[in-house]
C-alpha cells in the first residue's frame, strides 16, 4: 500500500486527470461508491482506477502564504505612513522594517513553492475517501 497523501470527503473539490486524456477535470465530490470503486463528480461517475493524477487540494486550504506575502508588502507602506504622516518625520525607509518585510514575503513564497502540486497515482501514493 502506498502513503496516504490526500483525504477527500463528499463536498470537497476534486481536480484530476484520467488515463489517456490530457484534460484536467474538476468538480465537487457528490458521493462515493465503495463497491464499484467509483465516485460521483457533479453528474459524472468516475472510476478511480482510471485516475492517474490528482492535484493537491492542500493549496486551496492554505490561507497563510497569501497573508504572509500581503503583510510583507504592506508592512513598509504602513510604517512609512506612520512615520511621515502621523509622526511628521522626513521620508526614510527603516532597514529593520525592510528586513522584516522581506522575511515575511520570503516565508509566504516558500510555503507556496515547497508544496507538492500534484500526485501521480502509482504504488507510492493512494487516495483516501471518507464519509
């Protein structure tokens, strides 16, 4: 048995490729048929033996990378606004703020880049569906 990499429930978004087909299909899991080894996606019944690639849905659930990047971009702007408008100081960039901002952006990008985007269904990976 392979490692479990993704667990899907009815109502989850499912993105996949089928054997001998280059198209990427997607839809909401409607129901599971354990006896026939198939799932219902929208109105189509998909045999799980024909699924060759599954695209990770962990990306869809990850909220932190986008928030880190946004915070990193906004941090120096907010600091500059605070120094220039509220404190009435001359225009200048604080080096500590720029370093912290760069670290936030780099962390957010690392989370985005280092995640596995898709899994090929072979002996190494398996899908798990739960009711």
